[in-house]
């Protein structure tokens, strides 16, 4: 097994068998997909599909084409093996600079990835989504949010510092109003919003997301790997410490 000491939390959890790695869980992901309503007439681009949980559900909707932009080469190779087929492409690349042509998509979406970028990185990715979309196209995001909207800067800094230490990535969640402003500043009109509790590692959420067999597999894997057990404990501690100031947010924005 990979040395887990400095491993990013999302890959650690995936290695332990967790398939749903989104802050709002499976329920908010499915709500977002229903609202995006990608179908057979749509060209779809996904940013950072990771283990492919959402990709699998999007492909069940038989879009006209599906393109994934995945930075991790191993993850991209796994996705290519699993989802190979006509009009499907897995590209190893950066969501901030996909090198795809302008206006190639009707739907672009990404989950739990903007949070892990600094503010200028977030803006670059959102601007890239805007460039890729045709007029009337939809951009969906599912991210970690801070609350309330007037949360003071000192508390924000403490939460971000504790999350970065626990997740081993530079996690920088924003308030709901800041997420909306990020999309609007790139030229989008926000047309849909939903929220959910950030209960990623609560036993009930793990069971709901993974099913009984998956939840048991994840639990056994964590318990039998001491390094992973310590990391998951640290993650739970950070999430619990700031639970009243964190939730999950999903937004859909349209390109005029």
C-alpha cells in the first residue's frame, strides 16, 4: 500500500475502498445530475472524475459524447479501461487549461476539486469551463462551503489551516455567496442551488453512500491499516471540530 503519511485525503479514502468522495455525498451528486439533465443530445466534459463514481452515472444517461479531464495518470488509465467506448475520451490534463476547442460542450461539471485550489486557480478553472461551453450550456459544481456568508476571516483561516493539515491538500472552501460570485465573475448566471450537510465520514453517510458491503469493506480496510486509521481519525476530528461552519453546496450556472 502507498505510504499514507502525506497522501492526499481523497486518494487515501479511495485506496481504502471509498467510492463516493464528494462533500454532500451521493444524494447531492444525484440531485446535481438530475438538475443538469445531460442527455443524448449533449456533449459533456467532466473535470477531475477521480474514481469515476459520477462519470458512471452520467454515462448511464447516454450523452452524445463524454470527455474527462483527469490530472492523475493512474486514475485516467483506470477510467479509460472502465469506460472505453464510442465518443468517450479520457484526457490526461489540467482543468485550468484543457487544450480543448472553444464551445465544444453543452454540459461541464466538476465535483470536490475547486475547493482544493487557491483563489486564482479556482478562477482559471471556472473561466475554462465558460470557454468550453456553448451559449446556453450548463456548468455544475459540487464543493465544500463555509457558513454563514458573513463568517469572519479569522475563523475562515483556522478552518482552512486545519483542513489543509488533515487532508494534505491546500483546501480553501468558500462561503455560498463567494462560490456564487466566483461563477458570476466568469460570466455565468447561477440558476440552481442545493446544499447538504458535510457528513463525509459519519457512519450513516458512509452506509448511505457505499451500501452495506462497501461500507464494511471500507471500515475493515481502515481498521487493518494503522497509518490509514490515524489519517481517517484526523480527518474526522477536523470535520467535527468545524462542522457548524461547513456544509456542501451544489450550483448550476448557465452561459448566456
